[in-house]
């Protein structure tokens, strides 16, 4: 019984790994404030939407990017998988 459980778990893990072969889209990005004195590093699956959110949050103290006005994109890189 225990061996069957391990085989089931192994099979489920293989299924998850095979599912990872699908096309995914993740962005790692860095934004800064207008004075270029503060950096924010983030990850998202929709870069345009996220940058608009950062811009709309500017000046709000509830969010780091809003508090420090980090909405200018400095760098971004696309990745297919995240581990």
C-alpha cells in the first residue's frame, strides 16, 4: 500500500511537471521614482496592467510603490517558468 501511495504521488508530480510545459508568461521588472532614488522589484504575469496599477497608486501610503512613487519602468525580463 505504501509503495502504491509513493507511485501515486510520483505520478501526480510528473503530471504537474508536464503541465508546466504549457506556455506561461511571467515578467520580472524594476521600477523607480522620478528622482531615481528608490527601486522596486516585482514579478507579474501582465506587465502593462501592473505598471498602470503602480502609476494609479502613486501618492497612496498603503502601497510601497505609491508611497515612494515607483512607477517608471527601469528594466524588465520575460520568463516562461517560475520556480
